[in-house]
C-alpha cells in the first residue's frame, strides 16, 4: 500500500517515479562514504571529461524512491516508523553511465513479499 510505511508495501505496488539532477557534490560525497578513490567519481579528470556517478550509488536511488512513496516513514528526513525493521532485496538496472548535470528518473515496483526466519522481506 503506497503512501504508508515500507512494511505496508505489497507485491504489485508501483512506485511513483522520482526525478532529480545529479550533482557533483552528491557524487563526490557518496564516493568518499564508500571509500571510492577513483578520480572519475570526484572530478571531471577522466577520459569522458565529465564527473561520473559511482555505480553503487543506486542505493541512494532506492532511498529516494522509498522516501517519495512511503509518506509515513521518511527515513532520509529522519522519520522512521515503529515497524521500521524490514529487510529487502533490490535489483537495479543502470542503462548507461550517469554524469553530473544529467537528470535521472528512478522507477520501480514491489515484485514479492515473504517471511523468512520470522522476518518480512520485500523484493523490488
């Protein structure tokens, strides 16, 4: 059920897409946080001549889409719900490298929900 908490999501729920502009700051800060030292992710000093987004930054997109679609549990804003312990698997497809200044669109849907060892898991 979109609009509530992550724990309320059900198979078949389709997220409202999130669109944002990729900035040099977020690319560099994310690269620092995951100890990625390649200059490609910190400046335009690479063969394409443009600063590139680290491929693992897809995790940030996952957080953005949950923030926009689970209005009672906005973790990025510091508003976790009481039942916030939800485990998840996500499968992402990056269609091409992303560069600073580009507008990105993140979309997704819930494909499965199951319980394993007493814990609820979501696949999206």
